[in-house]
C-alpha cells in the first residue's frame, strides 16, 4: 500500500493543477516569433564545480564499535561504509554532507536496518514531481533503493542510497528556492543577489523533522504567479495545444526559473517592468492599479534584468549626457556644425569651465568635457524621472518623444525605461495626487522629492507572464536571453549526469 505521507506530498500541486480548469488557466495567443537577438554573453555557461564527497567518520572506529555494530544493515555499519564511497556532486552540497555525516552523533536520514524508511518514500515521491515544478526530474533520479533480498552488500548499498538521496534532496530544494542557474553568470545584463541556502542546516532539519513537508515547505515556490505558470506548463504538456507548443513550453520553463531568482512572494506594493511586453505596472495591496506602455533599451543598449528600490522622484531634471552618447551621436554633428550644441540649448563645460560648444577643442579627451541639457519641455528626460539607485544607471523617466509609444516594438532608449504616463507613476510612488505632481512640474525648478516609503522595483524579462486578467501572455524573446537561459539549464543538467 502506498505511504500516506507520500500521498500528502502530491497534494502540494493540487492547487496548481486545479488552475488549469479555472479562469486563471485561460491563455492568450503568442506574438509572432521574431529572430532571436544576439545577447552579449560568452557562449558557454560555467556550471557549478563538482567533486567527490569524502566522509571521514570520527569517534566510531574503535574495536568495540566494530565488534558490536549490529552486523550488516545496522546504522553503525552503514555509516562506516560511507567512508569508502566515491560519489560526485556539487562541491557546496558535498561539503554539507561531509560536515553532517562526519559528526560522531549524526544519524541516518533515509534508511534504517530494514532499508529505505517512510521519509525516504516521501522524498522520492517529491523528486518524481520535479517536472511539475518546471525542473527536470532526471536531475534528481537515484539508483533503486536496496533490499535485503537482492543486495549482496546491503550496508554499502544503503550507504550509497543514503548519501545519494541527501544529495538529490538538497539539490532539489536549492533549485526550487533560488533557481538551477546563477543568472549573474549568463551575461552582464543580469544582476541578482542569489538567495542563500544553508545546506548543512537544511540537512539537519530533514533529519529532525517528524514530517518531510514541514522541512521542505519553506523552499518551495509559493507565489500565485508561479502557480499560474505551473498550471500553464501542465496544460501545454498534456493538451498539445497553445500556439507553438514547444516554444511556449520553453518560455514557461524559463519564466519559472527566472521567478525563482526573485522574492518567493512579491510585496504588497511594488513596480514591475516586463521588458518583452514593453509594459510597466504599479501594484498595491496585491492589485495592479496602474499599467502603461514603456520604452526600453535598443539592441546595443539593452536594459538590464535586476531589482532595486525606488527612493526619489526628481522633477524638472537636467540631463548629464553620457560620454558614449557625446562620442557616438554628438561628435558627428559637431564636425559639421560646431555650434550644434549651442543651438540645441545644451550647456558645455571643459574642466568645470563653461564655454560655447563652438569654442571647445573636441579632439581633447572627452573625460574633460561635460554636456548638460537643462530642464525644459525638450529635455530628453522629459519633466520627471523616478530614481532607484543601481550600478547600471537605469531609471524610469518621462520623454518628449511621445510618438515612440505607438510602436509595437519599443526598443529606442539607451537602457533607461521611458514611461507612457510618468505623472501617474510618480503620483503612485509618492502616494500623492496627479494635481500635486503637476504643480511640482509647473514650478519649473529642478527638485528631488523622496518617496514616503521605499518601493521595490523589478526590471524584469519574462517572455511568458500571467497578467492581472489571469491569462498567460507570450512575448517575443527580443534580446535572445531565453536561449541563453535554456542553454545554461541544459549545461547544468549535463554536468549533473556525470559520475
């Protein structure tokens, strides 16, 4: 008869799969597939380092312990057999297993004198569900459990099973909690602080927990967004429908991986930018109360995928022109017309001294030259910008180029995010009215206003995403990043298959 605890584990996905039959399970037609863009990353992905685990038992190798270990299949005998095993695994997991099993008082987690215990059956049932979580079940497969009837070396077989299951369970929980791959290794367009997992403490909790789920619940994705994506993945795999099924399965799988890089639960209040959708959203109390079109970076000035915190709204900003734009876009004009910047209203200074652009020696190092566009209706940043400090110098802002929002593919910026309705977004993050925002702009002076409450902002990249209408929408992989992620997932799985 099946173990009742194993059956309970299967219930963890019931709420996810039930969404298939609900309104949330509805789908939208994908956009037309565009050629994959070139992403600025190395071709290979650096998979985690792997090594052999070495269990060195201390305090139990005396003559007495050898004589009275209870014979084959006893815990002492199984523990002793671990020292002669050669199992390869990720180095961080190997270190945690060595630290746990090398302790004199450590206890077996998955086996007893009779073989695999109830906790092991629970764990195996959970690992077999890995595909439902957007993972790859083969990554967590282990050799069949040993039995007294067919094992010539019972203790060694059970030691192998014990270490193998500990390895795969830690890998499965770590993958679910923070993702299989490190996005920061994909390219310089990713910037995430990976969620830490205390593997040794996790192993101790697995050993001590009376019920497996009480130890693993905290690692499992629990946001409604993840549940919707999981339901979509199940539907795509089983229905064979939904546009280009293979492409959509890949997009959903990548989305589930990317969602693991982010908080397990989104806060009550946050701003979410989805680059492939060219959209920005403001959420409060769990509801999307504001959505608008966005313009993002060009192919050669891609917008990064990262999270940060909104701290300030700047009204009537000036624009310090980046050196790259001076070099690549302004110098060609200046060669034809030295007074170009003067006529366009820019302020130029050389080593801190203001002078007309026509009198500047533009052959000198550009580091000596500063070009600033003063506040005004024609300012490239428009009439306000919303700041969230980050190493990529990316922010949200207004723009005088309003016609760009009519385009379907809105990749026009140098990396920052232009908003279709910046005043509404500013009012939302400041917790004020549109009239108040308009008054600040009408004053005409540059002014920084701190937000009353710092707000998380997620500058994201999802080609499959459940929006407020409960529908999974699909978008073109405009920067070619999904392909990178899928290649990294494949490389990671391949590394785990090596002995």
